[in-house]
C-alpha cells in the first residue's frame, strides 16, 4: 500500500511529501470517491483546507485523480484507473451518485456513450453522472 502511493507520485512526476502520500493513501485504502471533507477527516496529521485543496489540484493536474461533478457543488475526487497523464485525462466512464448515502462511484466498466455534435462544435471533454440508489441502499 505504502509503496503504491510512492510509485504513483513518482510516475506522475510529483515529489513525495508527507501530505501527498497521506492523501493518496486514503484514496488507495478506501477505493472510493472522496470529497474535501472526507479527506480533511481521514488523512493523518492536521490537514487544513488549503493544503488539501492544493494537493488535490496537483493530483488532478498530473492525472492521478479526476473530478466527479455533483449537482450540490461538493466536488468528489476519484483515483484514475486509466492511463491518465499530465494535463490529459481519459476517464470516459459513467459516474453514479446515490440519493440516500450520497456516495459517488466510478462505474469503470461503463463508458460514457458517444455523442454526435452539430457541425462546428468540437468536443474536448464529456462526462455523465447518473443519479439513483446504490446497491447498498436498495
Ligand atoms: Zn484521469
Ligand atoms: Zn447509497
Ligand atoms: Zn471516475
């Protein structure tokens, strides 16, 4: 587990710091999408809001985690499983958000359906969030 965090940071060209490693460890341990407040609560040591924010921004920028858009403005982040690189994500999967527990999940086996844009529009990114009830709450 420890080694995994270190190699992820190195592979993505980030120097290893206690905070980065700590936050990455939380993602690896839980295997879930996490919000800012989840991380402030779980990562060891006193992590202030700004530090968590900056670290997450760096991870997103380097292709380590991706953002799951939610309707309530509380962003969730999840580890990238595809080969995302610096400044370029390939997370084309569907995201699911449960009404009951509020948990966001990456549905990695389900790709976002392709859309055909009218002439003149050029797609850069597409995302899909499905809202409903997860298996735990059903
Ligand atoms: Zn990604
Ligand atoms: Zn649920
Ligand atoms: Zn995802």
